[in-house]
């Protein structure tokens, strides 16, 4: 299914003591560009989040916001550094002897010295946190994919309508081309008769001139290739999945053929049709820029 690169998804998941809120915002981009914003205490999950999202999102600028709330009682562990306390006392005793001052160190003073007592917050259960976060990521990415598929369907319908319009214009060019030669031959014969009056000119000379003119303005190859590109783009759209780059390449080739038709056209009607073709192709290319 055709997917747009524009979408938004949000999910909230929680258990007895934790809550995650995940928001995903995606816009069009040439490649996959992931920007992950996690709370500082959960920064170690960034690689896991990136690898998880890469399985579902192939292109686009993706902003990931993860908000975390912890309702569990704070689990703090108090540790006593006995070796450090001994070293403090040894240095105090050494200072007493060296400087001949009274060692008035007390227990409360010693306990207040740096690193004697340290409070450490116990580590969280990373496995259970990741399972909860992963559940939220899945819900958010499912929501994004749904939005992208819906928008992608609209893009596909619009492009198909434009392709139908281009096919109709190609038919008009093909119908007009033979008329140019007939009109040119009649104009050439009339001009020749006017210049030569009663003199006769060989039919072969006029035919040769018409052939040269036909070769100059002939755009049969371009129309055949352009019609082939139109058909190919319709087939690629039917394939779905990640086809944005392929469609963009086809659109470039379509524009190349339309430019050649315009440059060869020695007729106002065909020139106007070719300009309309280029306009349609440019609109298609704008739409393709947002397809994954």
C-alpha cells in the first residue's frame, strides 16, 4: 500500500508503578532521519528505540518524544565507606602530630565528610521497562502507519487522475501530428504556385521537402516513451510499499520527454499541450516527494 511520509501517532501505556507517553511526528525527507528524545535516566534505550522503529519506517524525518513517569517508592540504598573513614582518621592523627594541635574530630564531623555515607538510587528493572516502552512504541507506530496509509491513498488517487489527464493529452498530440504534415504540404504547394505562377514543380521535390519537415518536427519516439512512462508509473503505484524513489525517477524521465516534445513542436496547439503536460508532471513530482 502506498504510504505518505506525513503522520502523527501517540500512545500511553502504564503499569502499577510506571507510565510512558510516546509521540511520533513524521514529515517527508529523502532518507530516514530519526530524532529520539528520551528522559535522561532512560537514555540507554535510544539504540533500542531506533532499531525498533527502523523495522516499520523506511523514509521520512521522524521525531520521537518519550515522556516517563515513575510512581514507585524511591528505592535508595545508603552505603558506608569504612576504608575511606579510616584514611580520614589516619590523616587527622598525622596532622595532630605534625602541627601540634588537638585532634577534636567527632563522630558527627567524620560522618559529614565527603563520600563517607553515599545514597544510591537502586537501578530499575530494564527488561520490564523496555517491554512497557516497546508496547507504547508499537501502538504509536501503528497509529502513524495508519495515518500515512490514509494520506498515501489520497496521493495515489490524485496521481492516477493526473496520469489519466496526461494520457488524454498524449492522444491529442498523436491526433494532431498528421494534420501538421497535411497543412504544411498544402501551404508549401500554395506558396510554390504563387512564386512560380504557371510553372510546374516536380511532385518529388515537394514530397522531399515534406519528409524533411516531418523528420524535424517528428516526436513519435518521445510520445511512445512518455506513454510508456505513464503506464509504468500506474503499475508502480499498484505495487505499493516503498516506491517513492522509483516514482521520482520515472517523473524525471517523463519531464525529459515532455521537454523534447515542446522543443520540437512547431505548432501552437501541440506547444500548449506540451506545456500542460509539464505542468501535470510537476504537480505529480510534488506529490511524489511525500511518498515513502
